[in-house]
């Protein structure tokens, strides 16, 4: 495992104080996490072998700054917030990788600030909507149902890890509070459905774009891969066998190689 260090920054007139996890060396890569909060995982470890990885915590999910989310009223505030955060970090056109909710945010940043993003990697992003193939509302589903929908193999150790409850009562309570608040802080920008007009702006994305989707994703159906791909000029779609909503973890080697080669090409 690579050495990871935390950097605290102050953004949005000092109203939001997120922490950014940083590791590795090389060209800068920013990773925007999904709705359940940031966990440094083997996918980020692998990226840090070739790149300098910046993984910011979504506003409000940073321990000690739960009220940071209250400074942002809507999606436009969130996009502007990330513009300020990138400035604070000295990032001018990094590769931007976003997973799920983070993929939607990444696409919005790339559409609103095309010059901000060098390359764009979208891992099972939300942000578009089809009535005939709705995205499951993970905010109201029991975790057991989320696991069934999100993983190709819900019985795998990786999937079961999400259902693990710490034996210590206080630790279990803290974990539940952290999860609930992360869902609230991200849900603010996608409730009641994750369609806030990206389809009207997505054509503005000019960054070389890689779209990665698990064939067995039952949370955000694979049909959305084509929805994103058809709207982003020159984008490339990679469908991953035996993977659900977290292809970068269920098929770590395959996806890590695809992303690395795409960034370095």
C-alpha cells in the first residue's frame, strides 16, 4: 500500500474545510468518490503507482466539518466549489476520474469548465435518466438490496465487506452516522432522481473521455453507457464482464490497466 497523506484546505470563503487524500507521484489525477463517501481502496493504490492522486472528500463528509454542506445550495454551487478547490490545489487540467455520483460531478465540471479537465474517466456515472430504465434510488434501499444490485457477485468477500458491522457498539454507531450523512450530503444534489439537466450541457465536454461500465450493474443499468457515450464526442466505452456498479473493484486488474493506459496514451 502506498503512503497516503492528508491535506486540509479552506474553500468557499472559508465556509468549507475538506480534507484531500494525496498519494503517489507523476501527472495529477483527481478522483471524485461516490455517494457512500471516500475510502482509499486498491484502485487508488494502483493509480498512485503511476500518478499523483488527489482524492477530495465531498463537502460535509469530512470529519469535523459536517456543516460544510450547508454552504452549497445547488449543483451550480458544487461545480463552482470544485473550481475553487482545484485552484487551491494548483490543479489546472488534471485527469478527472469520477465514480457514480462522483462521475456525474466530474461530467458537470468538464462540461462547465472544459479547460479544467485534461482527460475524463467516468466509472458507472449517474446524471442521465431514462423512464424505461430507471436508476435505483440507493438512498432509500436497505444496504442488503444495494449490495444485491451493485455487485456482479453479491456473495463475494468484497460485497459482504459492505455489510460488515463493527462489533464495538460505538464504532458501529459512528459508521452508521458517517454513512447516513454521506448519503445526505450527496443526495442533496441528486434527489429525487439523478437528472439535473446534464443532458443539456454534456455536449460541451471536449476532454478525451473513457466510460467504464459493469455488464451486471443493476443499480445504474448498463444502457446508460451508450447514453453517455452518444453524447460525448469521441468518447470510448469499455464494458466489463463480471462486474456491477463498482467495476474498478470487482475487476481491479482489468479496469486499473484500462485507466492507466488511457491516461498515459
